[in-house]
C-alpha cells in the first residue's frame, strides 16, 4: 500500500520543473529552451511515474469538481500550505483538508484501478512497524 501524499509530493516536484502538461506554461511557446532551468531540492519522480500520475490527475479534472484539482495543484506543485489555501478561499481549514483527502483518494483509487506500478513504490510504501511491546511479548511466549 502506497502513501499517496508522498507520491503526490514527488509528482509535485516533477511537475514544478515544467514537466506536467496540466497547467499553463510560465514560458511562452518556442522559448522554453532559452530560459535556464531552476534546480530544486524537492523530491521528484521519474518521467514514467509523472506521466502516469498526470493521467490520473487529468481524469480527476474531467470527472470531479475543479476545486479539488485546483487544491492539488496549489498544494503539491506550488507548495501553498493547506491553511493558507483555506484563508485564500475563505473556507474552514477542515473543509479544505476534506476536499484534499477526497482528491488524494481519487488519485490513489485511479492508480489502483489502472493497476499502475510506480517506480517509486518501494520508497513510498507504508512500513509496517510492530510495536516493541508485541515483540517482547512474542519473545516471552517462545
């Protein structure tokens, strides 16, 4: 089971480098190669993973409310905190967080239903940690 927030963080780093075709380009057509690219310390994903996630996000944009798409783009690509988004939209922070969870769930479900295996999956899988108390109890029973 993958951590969809980490997946979207990496996708956001990838998309922020002008790899995503979902948002408007900050550079006019024909001049993209002339502007020096900015290096970022943000974690990002491979092009194959980025394109797969882009496909799911574009499906979100087509089938769900546009506000969920806008929240994902603002938070994961542009790095706007959820609290700031709530203030900008003049909504309760809880409402924004719920909308984000719905959008994240949609992306996770889309990846799962499409049976897409991402290259980053080993790094973003939830680690199952056995509480220390259970380990001690198991040792005592053995």
